[in-house]
C-alpha cells in the first residue's frame, strides 16, 4: 500500500511539473498556433481552388490556376510546420 501511495504521489508530481513547465506551455501554444495557421492555409486553398475551377479558358490555363493553388497550399503548410518546429523544437 505504501508503494502504491508513493507511486501515486510521484506520478502526480511528475505530471504537474511537466504541465507547468514553461517549455510545455510553449509547445502547447505552438500546437494551437499550428492549428490556426493550418486552418488559414486550408481556407485559402479552398477559396483558391473554387476560383480556379470557375476560370474559363484552355486546359493549360485551368491547370496553371490549380497548380498555383496547390503550390500555395504546400508552401503555407511548410511555413506552419516550420513555425511550430522553431517554437517548440523537432517534436
């Protein structure tokens, strides 16, 4: 029973210290920033893709518009990930 109580107290202490550690809070904030950034990238891509789909013209023109949207989404996703890595580390 004493071992169980000791383990319980030790576990609580470790969890509490981890959750109040400044680096933990920094990473938690980085996760939220990453989600917000990803949402902006997704909404931007959706708008771009809808606009590209409504373009009239040759197949090449439509393909170029779609490629532009895909490239912007890729770069945006990379930037979101890069911001998170710089803030929190390579998690």
